[in-house]
C-alpha cells in the first residue's frame, strides 16, 4: 500500500525521494531521533523511528545502495541488532477508504448485527477525501475478533451522534464493510443466531470471592462440583510458588483435597469462568483474592541511558557558569587558529561585553546556569575577585550545612533503634503478591530500607520519585515489615483526601494478610475517632493513616515502630517540630513526589539516606498531549470520548474569580455531564466534599485550580484540559499532567489557549516541549530540571536556595560533594586536565555533523570521557551514527587519548621546544619509572620537566601526536588518574 514501504539491504534507494515520501506521510525531520515519527540524516546515514517498531532504525547507504539496516537505542545511541529489511508505515492518514467499501462482501453476523441496530446497509464515510484508517495498514491475513458486535455498532453510532461535527471520521457501516475483507471471529454473549460455522460454548462467570487470604481457597473448594477441576493462572513465578505452598497449607488445615484438583500455570487472565460441559473452572490469582486486575508488562532490555544534560539545550544568550571565571552569556561557537592548531571555541560574554574564547577541550569547565525559578543573576566581571569570594562564601555555607547533617546522622547512629528481624515467610508472601513487576529502582529502594530496618539504629530514609513511579508500594513493604515485627505504623499525609486514598490502597493491598488498617481523619465521626484512638493505645490497630491529627499529643500508641511521612514539606512548623521528636524514637520513612537530581543524590551520599525512583513502570503508556485554541467542539468531543469509556475528566482553570463562568460554559458544552468545582478559597469542608465526590465517581468533571497538582490518584480520570496553558511553567504542566495516565487506558491532556490571546515566544517553546513529552524528550528533561530544583530546596532547606542562585546548581553540587568528602577525610573529586600544545587541527567538520547542538554534545562527552574505554565507546558511536570519522575529528579523539594517558602518568602540560616534547609532571617517582621503561630516552632534567627527543619533525603535528601516544602507551601507570 502507499502507506507502507518495505526497504531491504541491497536495495537501490534515492535519499531525496525517500525524504519526500516520509514528510508526505507525517514523519518529522529533526536533528536527532528521540520519538516515533521522527527521522534525521547525517551524510549517508538515515535514522528513523517508525511508529510500528519498538526501537529506532539506522539505515546506512553506500552511494544509492543500502549497505546495512540496524536497530539502535535512542538513549544510548548504541546498535542493538542487524536487520535484513524494515517496513515504514505512515504516521498520518494518506489513502482513501470510501472507494472500495461499498462493494465489500459482508459476513452473516455483520449483516444481522447491522440490521438489528436499524442502520442503512450502504456504507457512507462521514469524511470522503484523501484519508486512511488503521484497517488499511493491516496485512490481509489478519484475523479480526468482533466482540459483542451489535453493542459495538450501537455505541459507535451513539458516539458519532453526540459529536456536533464528526468531520474526518468514518461511519460505522463503512468500517464494518471494510472489516469483512478479513477472516473474522464473532463473539456474542446472547448466542441468538446460528450459522454453519457457529460454535456454542457453555460458559458462566465465577462468583465473587471474599478476597481473604485465609478463606479464599476454602471458598473456592466449596464452589467445586464433584468432578470439577481448576486451572489457576498466576501473574508471575513468585505468586505461582506462593500459591503452591498455600494450597498445601489449606489442605492440611481444612482437610480439603485442592492439591489434586488445582493445576497452577503462569499467565494473564482478565476474568475467570466456568466451562460447564468440561467441568473446568478457570480463575486468576487476582480474582481469587479480589485484587484489581493488572496489566501485562513487557520486559525491555535495560540500557545504560545517558544522564540528562541540560547543557545540550544551550541557546544563544543563555546564562552559563565558567567554574573559574563566573557567570556569563553563551554567544555561540567559532573556529580559531593558533600556531597551526585549528580548534573550535565556545564564546562567552562577561560583564562590560568582554568576550572570552574557551577551547572545546576545556568545555567541561562550562556549565549551563540553573537556579531557582525567577532568579536572574548579574554577569561576572572577568578577571575580578568577586567570583572567587562568592564561591568561597557558598563553599563555607555548604560546609556548615554538611557538618550539621553529619552530626545528626552520628547522633541517630548512637541511639538504640527498633531492630527488625530478617524477612519472614509471611513478608516474602506479601512481596510476591505485588501484582506488577517491580522496577529496578523499586527493588533497590526496598532492599535499602529493609537493610535500614534490620540495623540496631533508627531509620531515617527519604524516597524520591516522580508521580506514578511506585513510591507507595515501596512504603508498603516497610509498613508490612514493621507490622510483621510486632510494631504499629502511622502514615502521615497532608490532606484528608489523600488519607482516604491511602486508606483504600493499603486496605486492598493488605486484605489477604492479618493486618488491621484504620484511618483517622475528619471524615470519621467523633465517636469513631475516640474508638480508633482507644484501639491504637491497646495495640489493636496495626496501621493508622491520617493527617496532622495523628501527631497530636493525645494520640498514644502501644508500640509505634515506623512513621511514614508523605510530602513533609507541606506540613506546618508545629507538625515538623513534633516530627523531630518522633524521629529520635522510631524508624522514619519520608516520601516525596518531587524528584531530586542524581548530582545532588550523589553529593549527599554518606550524610543523608536517599532512594530515588527514576525508572518509569514498564507498562507506562505515554500521555497523548495536544496544544490548541479553546474550541468547544473539540472540548465536547474529548469529554464525550472519556465518558463513553466510563471515565472522568479534569478541567484546570487557575483563576478563582471567573471559575463559575467556566463552569457554566462547560455545562452548556456538555449538558449531560455532572460537574463539581474545587479551589483553595472554598471552605475546607466544602473543598473536601467536592474532592471526595469526584474520587468516588459521583461527578464526571472536576473543574479545579492547581490545587490538584499533587496528591490525587484517580485511575478512572484519564482526560485533562489545562485552560490558559501558556501561563504555566514546564514543571507545573508536567506535575498537573501526571494526574492522568495512571490506568490501562490511553490518557489525553489538552493544553488550551484562549482565542485572541497573544502567546509569547517563551510560552510557545514551553508548550511545544511539553507536547513532545517523552521519558527521553527535551520537554521532559527541562520539566525535570525545574522540578529537581524544587526538590533540592525541599531537602536542603529554603536558606540554601540563595547559595544555589549565587553559583548555579551544578557548581553548588560539586562544592557540596567536596565538602562531604573533606569532612569524611576522602579524596576530593575534580576533573584534571593536561594542557597540550601541538600543531594539530582538531574539530568536527560541518560536513560531518552540521547541527551545532549535536556538535556541542560530542565535544561535551569527549571532555567528560575519563577512561580509554569511554573514549573507545564514543569513537564507535560516532562511526555508527555519522559514518567514517574525518581526519580533523580523529585527531580530536587522539588528543583526548594523549590527555588521558598523560594524566595517568601525572603529566599536566605537554609543549614543544626545538626538537623536544617537554612534559611538565607532578610525581617524580612516576616520571622516573616512565624514563626507566624507555631506557633513559625520556630525560628528567629538573623537578618539574622531562624532555622527550622527537623522532618526527616538530612541524609535523600528527606524527608528533602519534609518537607521544606510543611513548605514553609503553606501559600502564600503577594508578591511572582520570
């Protein structure tokens, strides 16, 4: 079909013709491929990410012939596997459906279903024109399964009728007619019609079980007829083992014979059934224990992704920090020739329009300035002393803070804690009952906190992670371990709504186990509260979830062992003071949805126990995000689509004074939808009532301010509108959007702009970035950067925000890390550089990499390559991404190799003097060892310099470079230095 094109190794291919074909079919040309639907070209190499493929594809041409096709990982840019051919499928509609639909033969089931729903038999596309449906991309051998066909047809017609202007959509009949071209299976619950090909199955649903771990298998045995057998589907191997043991225990305790009648298998089953004719019951472990159904997860190979580098988003005029000279503006790149050595330089503008040229070999000294929101620092005077003074002041403040944190840690370590025993069999069962596959970060965090709890000192661990990354499950493992050790647990949350949500989640997760969960909040009557308080004192409640009421002095626990605090920064001063006292007595686990940067995490190693969840769940479906004007038909269409699938809608409008007008407008657009309003100026009781109404599914639309930004977790709400989206920052948009996309359904987020309102260039850039969201995309990187700065403030305290603003975030983290290392008497970490002055041109030619952003990426990564292995990997990646490496770029790699080898021998300067290469060294013992290896050819003349007589001509820079690399490669230094 025109929408699909297959290309194979050995094919002739005109690149210009393929580019036209791709653009016409919705592909976007970019500088580097990150998302499906994108492509880029570097010389004779085409990178493309077809929407139909799990990974991006790299096609290498030799002239007009396809030499190789291979998949690659967009994060690491590394080759995955070689392919013989690839099919490229259009990302936008291209063909016409209307032409062949009318004459298509129809199956008996389809004809009868259409007749019963009272529709005309002739297909009639709603939109006739150059368009194509998903059906046109299906291979002819595709088997179509039609489930409850009559209802599907009726729902399709109702959906079209609800749309005010269904332009661009096919009619139900046109779609059904087209489907008859494929072999099909129709599933009908009523079984009203019989055909020669019909097959009747005697199936009935399984009765709902209580869900109790202790009683579920006994209940199941009572459902069995005399000859019934059971096929029990377990969602993973751990659950398979757990149920095998549980069946044996049940048979022993209740004198049942389940082991002989139950066959266990590993697989996915959404809903169980009884096959009457075959005396067979098929049931899933989730149904057996009344757990929510889980989605299948796909395992992907983990690849080492590159760290988020905001430096790569540099634009002309952006603020940067030169570690030695201060804050400046980035003013682009320029090639400079000096003594026959041509090298690319970064231009920095300091105060009074002073321009400084920084060679790319020193690009590691330049950082993008990142500070707290709305900070705009002054440019530094180049060559002045103010920058050094400022750095010293920040270093002193950071050292004081690190000292205080270390003191706190030492005090905590000296106090006796509530030591938990190693995991029991029951704890292992609880862990295995988790219905999803843990991410690598979750596994690591769980191991860390369990190790903490088994130590004879109080735990105080912070779990950081973006919305939906699995913090609650990590916390529940700690909660269960504490309860299993005979302790009580208090879970402290900032809002009553969140208390209600956590209560539901904890109750459901622990329903199969002997754990009593309660909630203490204003939703409980006075009598209920008194009863809960009394039971806490008696020790009859294992886990209590509540707001700040939990830390009131009248609340007494019989044996409190663990305190879980959700979003501590949202509590007031009094609550925080009370928490300080509790921290001294029990294990504390703090959760925050504001992520912290890896750099800060590493800087705090050894003085603060932190676990970061940075890996999204494996089955996370990206949120479909669109930017557009406030179009009433679009708003109605999107809301109706969500309601049709039984979902709910958020509508965010952040101005209280006219929120009622927006409510009236929405009621006019979708009169059939129920709506509730929530904003911060409402009375607390009214606000909570509105939130609970939406949480309980009694309202279709929640019209709210950004009060919903954090805390709400409603899997049923999967469509969001953000009104006047141009006024929000990227981090705010990212957190708001994180409220949807938490269920198996595809989630949608619409960023709405008002008609007639002018949008600034910066706002347009923000909206474009968030629209192109992906875990890999630039929008995500920027949003995360903004969020991480907030996270840094939450952890370090607001007083440190001024210090971050003074020197920039990256330098602040370096100063903090070195302060910690000094206090712990560890060697300081900083990047050394050997200054090399040779007549060698080294740069990336424009013909090899044209885009400046990609060039900067390569220069940056080259300067950060701290081992020969990293350098070799970068060289291999350049060949793979951009083709054979040109001479100037190859010299650049060789200079970095010489730099690394020189640093290994503690040589810090290499320059030429009349037939000699002069090596300035820092370690006399090492340089004498090197001289001995070369039988005295390297002459050590004084306490600083050693001379290497050159065999090559001094003016022949490349030959000198090769000679020096060979000289320093004669042996590895005892302790290589990077």
